């Protein structure tokens, strides 16, 4: 897509811990609006937006998946816990976007050369949604996770690989922000402790709530 060609520029990056990089304002408003339109299409697709259940309890975050369907703690092609339908394919434009994100996060023009994400968890947070501290460890690949935010700002907590408690860093993730974690930070605990209603930019395409896309390499072969 022309929105995500090789010429769009990011801004300064900040490394929180080795392998964990924050790039504020990476997506333009036009890109955010375009992705928000795609999110609405995905949510009305063969598998609807829904809250996953963890140990029998519904999460406050609602999720729609691309490429592979995620449910705690497994990936499948079909949404066996929802309606049995096969999830939408992982879009090629998102592969290119993920590769560009790694280039921006690392400053290495070749950082994305071997990166081919095959699954995305697209989460929607309303004003009251939260996400407890957890590790993204259902994948078999150690490749980085690429996270994109659109809509209301959240308070994002990024911790360590050993425990849900300190040390951790609280970070405000705003609309258009990029966050990448890989390498020694790939299995760091992280979560969302608060949404700040009414903070979404007027022209981002989302009037309320927050969309978060996390791209992953599952390492699963069919």
C-alpha cells in the first residue's frame, strides 16, 4: 500500500531495555484512519470481535485475529471457541509494515529482512478495559513483537522477564505510537493498567477507545 511505502519517516526512538524500543508518533493520521477502517472490516468478518476467556473469565479487552486465531494458550486456524470459522489471512501490507517497524526501531536498514509475521492480535479497549501483566509466550518463534496503537492513550507497563512485579516502566502509549520488543526483552511481562478517555486525536478514525495491533511470528508450520 502506498500509505506504507519506504519513504514515510518515523521519529526519534527510545530504548527502554535491551530489545524494547518505543517510537512515538510513528504512524501518520492518514495511516491510522486507514487501519481503523480495516479494523471495522475485520470485526465484521468471519470471526467477530470478542472477549477471550482466561480460566473461564472473560477478558475486558475484545480481540479479533488475523492469520492465526489466538485463544489462551493456543493458536489455531479456526476460531473453535467462537464460531468455528477460519480467521482472515494475514495481510501482505501488514508484513511490510512490520518489517518497516523493525527498521525504524533499530536504525538498521536490514533489521526487517527476515521478519515475516503470520499472526496479529487486534485488541479493542473501551474506557474500562485493562490487561494484566503477562508474557507473550504462546509462539514458538523468538522473533520480535511489533505493537501499534490507535485511539485513546493508555498507560502501558513494561516489566522484566522474571516476575510481574518491579522493576517495570510505565509509559503513555498514544495514537500512532510504535512499540517493539524482542531479543532479551521478548518475554518481558507487560500490560495495560489504564485507558485515558477522550485523548484520541480528532482525525485518527476512532472516536472512542483504543485499538492495539500486535504482530507476531508464531513459528507454527502446517
